[in-house]
DNA sequence: CCCTATTTTTAGATCAGTCTAATAAATTTG
DNA sequence: CAAATTTATTAGACTGATCTAAAAATAGGG
């Protein structure tokens, strides 16, 4: 009964990347307009117009000309699947093959389209079902459920104590820099002051005694959790069951999608 | 000096597969004719004619119309590189992710084009620089050197004692069957008789007491090493330093390519 | 050496994904 | 609100990889 209701419907890696970008834009509560999608994928606007029409035709998204795209249930499902693969692969590269957190993204961007479901389930088990990737981003589970991300953008934060939750930027240079100054997931830091007029933030990471001055723009890709205020560099994290960047706040209130 | 003599010259995964097939055919001492290449890749002859002309133009092979292709130094180098990737990946899937030897080929066929050089060198080290893949085939080293394969095809062998060196067939069904009857690399066996008129071979693998009757055709993909004749199922292997299917006869007389 | 069968190449098309340049719609602004 | 600016679509073209059908070359058998 209901035999072919779930067709395999395999798509190209190009399509997978389009879906992932639309998901990312939607997650940022923005409109997935032609030009925004084009910028993320580094292709011409005209190319995107075309592709969005095709994706609408195969039911992976809605598309209103002069407005943009919205994922359908099926499109979102596929996008989340790729996101899961991407992040699991990043974690695998980091933990098993010793890649730096600034190296994983590029490789995962290709492998996410090439590995089989078996590969994914094997590395998932090997890593003991990780909940975050090396950048602190949540890994959707095998059913496509995503942890609610209730963190705060550093650019919006008031002076005080925080721990780094995730870094949403894949530029290797930038990540290497953050690593150097001691900013990575689970690092505690105190935000000491924010200069006015789009000025930089003065941070004190718990490691490295030197204060770090971070541009406002850069701070937009760092997300933090407020720490019950205590003298900086002392309070323990909520839990954090393991090694590495795994902050491990378990899926309290994990919601669909 | 001689700065750009080694251009990166990246090719598509399609081209990589063409080169690999031509290499395989040349290794079998056959002529890489249009139709033979087409059969290996499961594409139309016309497609191959076209591609061979393109590959000649970019200097990866020689192509004589109505004759076929011959790899150039550069083409062979690329082909061997992919072969190395393929076999290392197979070994990785088998040893680290627990794939069966009948499952590795298909996955490696895709991943060989997708992983980076870093990935390859990391798994190479993780596996402690393996010399054979799960089917017993030699893994070219990082410089592209290939071990000389001085084994004997079972279809050509006289009755006597042997050990399985490699199985050159990637059909999952067939490999699963061999596994079931206890035929895998490093298995010792006695070839008891060969029925005349293209008849089957009667084999006694050291494991499993039952004799195995193997079609002549099937026996063509099994390669063996003669054992200094001794009562079957007793003689130790030349060495065999490790677990699994790693027969480990080290590169005595490793030759170029 | 001719005729037939096989192999290979040529010709012409298709499909996915991309581009640039031209046009059109939507939005912002004086 | 009309003009200017920005955003998006349309039109036309290209590349890589593939196919089918027709034509041509080669190889074998008498
Ligand atoms: Mn990708
Ligand atoms: Mn990540
Ligand atoms: Mn391949
Ligand atoms: Mn193999």
C-alpha cells in the first residue's frame, strides 16, 4: 500500500547545492531571491532564474517570479539531508582524519554529493552520533530533525561572559585566525566592550591572555551562549560530554525541520 | 627553474574514468579499441571516438583512427593516480568503515574523483601504507610506482597447491559467493582437477571442507601463487604481516608504472 | 581480389548547466 | 508620482557528455 509514494528522485549535485543554499537563506529569515541565491552560489542571476523554474517544475520549491523561492516539504527534506551529510563529513574529517576546522568545509562541499547513505551511517556510528560539527553547528539527525539553535549573535551581545557556540563562516583564513587567537566552539570569553559607530569588539578569550579586537562584521559570524555571570575564565559549561568542539547541549525542545 | 612544466591540468571525472579504462585494457595486453573502451564504460562507440579525439588533443593519449588509444606518459600518470585512489579508498572503506569486499568497489568508483590529495594521504597513513586493496590488487605508491604482479591466473593453473593472490572482478554477487565458499586473498587451496572442454575446476579451499566447483570463466578472475608443494592446508604464507586480506609480499622488484 | 560482416567514424540531436547582453519589472528617491 | 536605480527575466549562445542512425573503413572467407 502507498507503494511508490516515496520515489527515489535522485538529483544532481548542482541541484543539491541550490537546495542547500535556499535552506540556508530561509534559516537566516531572508527571502531567497534570485540574486541572493546567485551570490551564495557564485553563478549569474540568469542561471538561477532558470534553475528555480526547473526546481519548481519538479516540486522541490515554490517560485514566484520577481519574488524568489520557498522550499517545499520535499525540497526541505532533501536540503536537510545534504546539510546533515555535510556536517557529519566535516566532523569525520576533523576527528578521524585530523583536518583543521578551516580545512573541512571545502572537502565536505564535494563529498556530501558523492558518499553513499551507508558511508554516512558508518561515520555517524564511528563518531558516536555527534550533535555538532567542528564549527559548532547542529547536525540534523537521521530522520531530518534539527536541534533548535537558541544562541546569540556576538554582534548583538552586551558586554558580559559567554561561551562560543558556533562560528558560521567557512573562510579558511578567518577560521585559522580565530583559532590562533583562541576562539573556537566551547571557548569561554568575556566581551569587554563594543566601540560605537560600527566599531570593533574587545574580547578576552579564556585561553590566550591578550585581548582580541574583532571587527563588527566578523563578529556577526560568531554565536555565543550567555554564561551565568561569574569572573571570566572560571564557570564550567552547561555540560559538554566530550572532547573537541562538542558543546553537547542535548536536544532540549528539538523541533521538526 | 622549469616552473610551469608541471601544470595542474585538472580533468573531469569522466575523463578520469576513460583513462583508467585504457590503462586497464593496456595492462591486460589488449588493444584499447573504440569498442572495447565503450564496453568497459557502457557508453556508445560514437561517444568514445569523440572522447578519444579530445584526449589526444590534450595530450593524454595517442589515438589512431580505426586502431585505438595508447596512453601518453602524462595520461598513464593520471590513470595510475586514480587507480591508487580507488584502491586506497577501497581499503579504507573495508578496514575503517567495515564495508564488505563486495561493497567497496561501487563507492570507490565515485569517491576516487571527489576526495582531495590530503584525504588520500591521510587514509594512506591511517592504514599504514597498505600495499594491496581488499581484492588483493596492488596499490600504486604515492610516486606512481607499481608493484610487479607475478601471479598466475587460476584458469591457466595446473592441479596443485596455491594461495589466492587477487580477484579481479567487481561484481558484488560473485564476490559475495567467493566469500561464502571461503575464497579470498591469502586463502590457500588445492586445485584438484580441471574438467576438459571448458569444464569447471574442482577446488578445495583450506577453510570450508567442501570442494568448490568453479566455472572456467569465473576462474579467469582469480589469480594465485603456487605454493611449494605440501599437503594442502598446512604451509604458511611467505609472510603476511597483518590482519585481513593483506598478503604483504613486499615490493621485490617494484618496477616503474 | 571481391563480397560480406564487423568495427569505426560522421552527422545531427539532446540535455544540464552555465554565460553575456538586452529588456522588463519593481523599488527607491527627488 | 515620475525618473533613476536596482533587481529579475528573456534571448541567444556555448561546453561537455551523451545518444541514434547513416556512412565509411577494415578484416575475413571464398
Ligand atoms: Mn556541495
Ligand atoms: Mn560546518
Ligand atoms: Mn570512477
Ligand atoms: Mn579492488
